[in-house]
C-alpha cells in the first residue's frame, strides 16, 4: 500500500471508532391523575377497590394503573362539624 492509502485507511478506521459508543435512548412518560367516584346501584361509595378492579382505556387500549388511592376518609374528616 502506498502512503496515501494508509492515511485514508487510518482516517476511516478512526471515524468508525466514534460510532462504536453505546447509544443513548431517551423517553418520556406522563402520569395522569384521574379522579373517579365508584358508586353502587343505590348511590353508595364502593370502598376497598384494588387497581385490578378498575380498567382505564385510552383509545380502546388498556392503560397501566400505577397508583390507586382512596380519599373518602379525608373527605369525611373535612366535612365533619
């Protein structure tokens, strides 16, 4: 090989070394708070629900429920006289 071919090969190999780095992936997620009231046929609150008792759909696709909290107790304390 001549001198120019060696220099070109060295430059080519050094440019590939920059591409050998571990790729970086970025993603975003959104947490949506969805207040709901669950009532029975008589209009009474249904208590002690688990995430597995509820299904949330977005455009027909089931969504993951990451946190489920009841606020009935806090609301009762707030309105007691």
